[in-house]
């Protein structure tokens, strides 16, 4: 899984040092229009939706993603790919809205200066952003990207909590970094010191260590919010890998999982995922990895690539002042809500 293309130019350096991803960007890089094709592994498709209860695959041009491994040559291989990519012109393709007709009414997205609707609570030893109605009986554990509580990420959590009026959620975002997310000052990683700092950050926060903490965190949330009876998990970038690891466990508490522009896409993880899972890829994940991942999934699935969006467009890197990015940010969350409405 090549992560280098997730980062423009020298920003790719230390994130790649450990296989993780991506600094927030103030500008959006978008790429050529995408094409759509649907394939269902079973016959239980829904005519009114491009999402099916079994399998939906929407394929658009996408790029690179690599599996994080302990292979000694992995870092060297990834650093070789830290070369600037040519900027592509903004796509003029209209946003696809095939998934939004049924379940959601997303409020106007705030491009800048978003005021988060939730509050912060201490749960299971972790500061947690909590949003959603008190009466919600369904919950979502959200695993943010390496940059922590960014406005774009919090706005997305608020959208998930209340935009589906027939099925609302309580969303919980624990601070796995204990107040020490990846500092923006380390980007671009254009010095040895920055690269060293980033490498140390990723080594301190590998996805397997966080995935191992999720079950106990869920138990702590359940003790504080016993009204929640059904759970989903969603992860962004680095957090997408955490979702793969958590949902691949046979005793997972989650009824569904979602990975948005995930880092470290590994088809081997998918072989052990039996619950419904959606994967929304950007143009920066490797097509082969995503296709193999989809093929290995055992349960209901929705796999789609947003072919002119960068890795991170639904979280910290989203440039919501760009109308095209904003429209696909909205469509991404509509797609997630549609999927969860079927499976949680």
C-alpha cells in the first residue's frame, strides 16, 4: 500500500516512515472525472439505491496505498516514492448523488469556522468528543486521523449523529493521542529532525496498539450509556486501518464498519471481516489493493472510489471552501449514513 501519494511533495516523508498518512492541506487537489460501475455479490439489490445489502462496488480512478509491515525494506521503498506529483485541474464532473435520496437530510456544511455541536467527556480514561441526541439507541465509535480533533472531522461526526432522522446516533471520538496529535509544524517533513519526529510519532501510535484498546473503550462507553444497544465503527486515514483490525476479530461488538480514505489497505485484513463493511477510497489508494480488499470481504459491502478527491477529503485535509470538495464531502457522509441505515 503506497501512502506517498497521499502527501504532496515533501509532505510525504515522515508519514511514510511508518506507513501512516497525511497532513491537512489548505488547497484541494482534484483529478479527472470518474466512471461508475456496480456489482453485487448476491441478488438482494435495492433498485432505489446504488447501495445494496450485499455488495456495491463503484469504481473510479484511484491511486496508491500500501500495507504497513515490519519488512526491513518497507521504509526505504516508501521514501523512494516521495516525489511531487503534478497538480491536476479541477474536475468539472458533477457530483454523483445516487446514494442520498432515501435516508438523510444533511444540514448546510460550514466551510470555515465550524462550531462543533457536541461536548467533551472523560470515558474509559480518554477525553472523548460526544455528539448526538440523548435518546439515541445506536452508537458510532469514530477513529480520527493523525491530526486529531479538526473542525472538518467534528463537523462530520455531527452530521453522522443527526442527519438520518429515522435512525440517529450517539457518536464518540476518543483521543487516542492523549492531547498530542501530529503537530502541523512537522509538515512539510523537509528536515531530518521533522522526519525523525514523525517517525517517532507513528511508532508511538501504531494501529494495532489502538485497535487492542477499542474493546475496553466500548465497554466503558456502554457503562456510561447503557441506552445504546447497537454499534458501528468508522475510521479515517490512519483510523481506517484500526477499523480493519477491529472488525476482523471474530468477537467484535460492531454490527458494521466504515473506512474512509483508509491508510494501509491490506486485502488480508478483509479476509477475516465478516460484518458489513463500507470502504470509501480516494484517488490516492492503490486500485489493486482496494479491489482485492473488496473481493476478500465476506459480508455485505459497499466499496466506492471518489476518483477526484484526495486522501483525507472527509476529515482533516478537506478543503471545504472548494465547492467540488464540499459536494463530495457531503456525498461521502450521505453514503456512510445510507450504509449504516441498512446494517446498524
